[in-house]
């Protein structure tokens, strides 16, 4: 695996980890850890997609990162 693969792998792992912890009842969708895992994971997956020049996933992960950023800003306003 090359560097781009590792960036994408780690990013997708973080997104899936957040999802699995949510399904298992360990994290709620409004927990800071859930939000940060999604934000960093989506950002890394988006970066890997940019480096691979794969537009569909640039759009998907970019929007996912933006939504996560909005969630983080809402979280910060709440606390």
C-alpha cells in the first residue's frame, strides 16, 4: 500500500469506528468523539480521493466533512 492508500484507509476506519461505536451504544451522534472521528475521518478520506483524483468520493467525503464541521460548531455553541 502506498501513502494515499494509508491516508484513505485510516480515514475510512475512523468513520466506520464512529458508526460501529454508535450502533453498539457506546457513542451518541452528538458526542464530541463521534463528531471528531467523522470530521477527521472524512477529511482524510477526502484528501486521499483528491490525491487519487476520484471526483465522486471527493464530493461524498467533502460533504461528509462539512456536515461534521457544522456538527462540531453546533456542539461548541451548545457547551
